[in-house]
C-alpha cells in the first residue's frame, strides 16, 4: 500500500492482508465490516478504505448491499504472477551475483539459519515471514523496492498457494535447500548458477497449483 492512507487504514489493511495470505482467513470466508470496526476500535471509513485496497489486489470481493468475502484463489492469476516474479527475480539475482552486491550472502545465510530454527520449533508463521524477508532483501540491495511493492501487491494468489503448500511434508526443508543454493551461488559470484537456483526455487508451488486446486476445489475460482 502507498503512503496516501492514514495509519489506521494501514494497520487494518496489513492485519487483514497478512491473515488472508496466511490462510487464517480462508478463501470464501465472510468479512464483517462491523466486526472489523469493533476489532480495531475505529470508524467505518478506515475499514472501508482498507477493504477497497484489498479488493484492488484481488484478495477481497465486495458486493454492495450483499456480502464482503475473502476472494477465492485464482490459479490463472497465480500463473501470470509467477511468470512476472520469476522473470524479475532471476534477473535481480544474476545482477547481484555479478556485482559487489553479492556480499549480501551473509545476511541471506542468516535468514536461512533462522528458517531452520523455525522448522525445528514448528513455527510456520515465522518461517513464512522470513521467506518474504529473504526475497525482499534481494530487491532492497539492488534499489528496486518499487518493483518489490508491485510484486507484493500482485502476489496475493500465488502467495496463498504457497501458504497452502507450506504445511506439506518436506516443503519447508525444500525452501531452505533452495535458499541455501541461492546463497551458495552468490558466494561463488556465479550469475548463471544463481539464476538457475532462483528459477528452480520459484517453480515448485505454481507447478503444484492444479493438484492443490483438485484437492481443495472450494478454495479456488472454478
């Protein structure tokens, strides 16, 4: 979200968005503006603005005089966003590997270590936050945070597929292995190795999308 909203709107937006992405608020779940107002002890205007911002991202459906719901996951939108994100992040990681920015690898390695601790403690919420932090770091060190905001804003569907995928056996370990491979490529300052490692990392969840849709049809757009 840009800086044009009040702190109250940002708080409501961030809280609801995080819960939607984490599947604490499941696709299709109703959202009560009155209950949200009560939860945040605020007026109708900040709630309305936050819900509209989420609607613009495709995460909320608002039907006037009817109901407001969490949107269902749109697999076709997820596939398109995967293409954009993978293209950008492969280019960014190759640039980092071929420049002085490759020295970011100790920072990324520390995130991987923290992710290992989260797995040992069965702390998936913390693991997910660290996953986002790992990728955000790549945009930050290349001064491309405007692109990161674009990717974040458009990634609601693919991020929810990842959240649906994460509890599966060995998924967290796979992410750690992928992140470690990316760190190794940066340490070696090998752009092509880094690009390949990133492409491999980002391919898993979107490839599993049709299987997840078949398993959980009520969570996806028909």
